């Protein structure tokens, strides 16, 4: 942990150390999440604000601990706002945003995208309910592993 005032800006190396992430991961996330906008000084040196660090901490929780996809996190940001991710980073160990059962944040495996046979009538709802239950089970298992 870096010994700085809570409201001090952090360099990318300090942010990476504080978040226990490689610097290249922070740079990559900047390309995928427009909400990450570190202040850039001469020579392209990045300085992260405290709000940026909280957002990054929430992002890490969703991507690494909860195993959301980047698209899944982008969907959360779109539906619930960037503040929901930032607030998650403020209160480590707080519960994650609740996923609506009818609209799980899930990216189908690539192989499943190529199947063009529609499900038989009446099966779609059953399949979606089963998928939602499986995703809930996965989150419960992840929570147990984190404990």
C-alpha cells in the first residue's frame, strides 16, 4: 500500500501497486472503459485521481473476483452508471450490483453463437431460467471462494 494522503493523485506505478495489478492492465482498461481518464502530464505520465482508483478497484472486483466479461461490466455501467462501479471500489467487500434474473449479464461461448437452430416453442423461457440459475450458482461459488 502506498503511503500518501487519501486525496493525493497516484502515478500508474503507484496505482498498479495499490491495486495489485500490472501497469499494462491499467493501460488496457483505459482502452475499454472511457470512464478511466487519468490526468496526463509531460511525457504522457499518468496521474490517477482518488475517484479513478475507486473505479479501478470496483472494476477489478467485477472482472477478476466476480469474473464478469468486459462486455458484462460495460453493460452494468450503461444500466447502473459508472458510480455503481466506483461505489463498489469504495466499500471493498460490499455486495455486487444485483443482476436481474430475466437479463443475466452473460456472454455466450463462441461455439454457441454459431448454432442457428431455434429452440422449440416454449423452451426458450425454460432455458433462460436454467441459465440464470446456473449463473447465480456460479456467483455463490465465487463468493465462497473469496471468503
